[in-house]
């Protein structure tokens, strides 16, 4: 076996084992044939030092996503995981869209645009951007709203492109701020960026074989979410100083914990197979939220109220674990009861150059 074949077979490990057992040899034969240039010396050199092209790797990754996060015709377990990732992605995107939409209204209020509302306290005053470029840079974060709408409407690539507009400026700002700051490095902005990048990659689960997103409920969830979460939350935090100790990871822990409690209550009256994708999706969100909460704990070391903040954060993490672990156990049990019946495996398409 040549080094080139070893490298190609290593990349093929991304595919499910059942699929590899049926198609791996054919895929390897087709790939090696495509690398044969007709020149013995060039072919021998490629066999020792060549690597699969980026387009070849991309096609394998795309196939692996479609197989592991399957659509309606996929095996039950693959379909359950696919739906779970899609639901978790939609919920995370909805959260972004809700918060940025509410922040637009809050910014207008703080700027005095809503004369009929009470005047905000002086401590909530905002500093206007110094230039039009700073304004555009700040508005880039609002791209999560059109990205969410595009994803719900079935335009996955558009959603990814628009979400990238929100991620890139934030990344540059974080790098510059961390590099030029005299204070200690903080984990919170990097954890948030990591989650946003993971969210961008998770959108690949909305491939052409995935079932379409139910538009009406997910579009209605946007205004409902704004009325139920950020508006009362901001009002309470503005009037209750103690609640200002809750940061974004803490609010995420509270929201995910509440969602899991509601889901467990609803799950008790329904068949586990029907609620399994939601159980898995909430478990994924719980793991992500818990990881973010844990990773950001060191940021409290240099704050005046670090003991209080650490205690609050620990309670939040314990709450996520207390509800998330039983939910994860129930989800895994229900997943194991599904038959791992492989669907008719699609014939692989190997790119040739």
C-alpha cells in the first residue's frame, strides 16, 4: 500500500463504518485511478509524496456530514442525530436573533429615540461611535438576525455567509483588544467566538437531504422570544442591581436549564422516540453551555466580587448538571432502542482532477 493510499484511507475514516465496509475499496480504486497521470515517474512520486486534494477532502467531509447527520431517508439513529444538531443550531441561532433584535430597541431607547419611555439612568448611557466605520463594525453583530431568517427559509449557504459577517469583526476586535489591553487575558470572548464558529459549522447539517425547517413556528418564535426573554430581562436588570451579576454564560445556563425542565415535563406524556431529537438537542446545548460556564470561571479572579460571582457560577453549573445528566441518560437509552438499520447507501462521488 502506497503512502498516498494510506493517507486517503485515513481521511475515509470520517465516514461511518458500515458505509466504508461497502464502498471504501471502490472509492480508493477510483481515487488512485484519477491520480494516474500516465507518466510512471510522476505517478510513483505522487504515490510516495502526494496528498488528496482539498476538493477531494471536502467531498468526503460533505458525504460524512450527510451520512452521520442524515435526513428523512437515513437510518433512525443517523436521522435522530441529524435532527438534534439541526434543532440545537436553530435554537442557538434563534437566541442570537432574539438578543440582537432586542439590543436594537435597547440602543434606540438609550439614545433617547423613544421619548414615551422612561429616561434611562445615567449609568446606562452609551458612547456614540467615533466614525462611520465604527458604526458599521458595530452593526455587523446584527447579522445574526438575517442569518437566522435565511436558515429558516432554507437558504443555508446564505445563512452561513451572513453569519460570517457577524463573526469576523468580532474576532478581529477580540484579538486587538486582548493584544493591546494591559489587563489580564479573559476567556469569555474567546469562548463565545468558539461557540459562534461551531454554530457556523453546524449549519452544514442543513444539507439538501435534510427535511425542510417548519417556517411558521420558527419565525413566530422570534417575536415571542423577544417579548418573553430579553425585554423583561433588561427591565429587571435595569431596576434590580443584584441581577446585574448575571453574565451571558449565566443567563445561558438559566435558559437551557429551564428549557430542559419543560422538555422533561412534556416528554413524560409522549413517546420517547418522538421527543428524542429534542432530548439530544437540549443535551448538546447543555454540554456547550456547561463548557462555556466552566471555561469562563477564571475571568472572575481579578474582579472585586469574585467570590460572589464564582459561587453564582457554580450554582448555575450544578443546575445544568442536575437536569442535564438525567436528560442525557434518557436520551441515550432511547437512542439505543432505535434500530441501527443502514439505509441504501448512496454511491460515492469522487472528484477527479
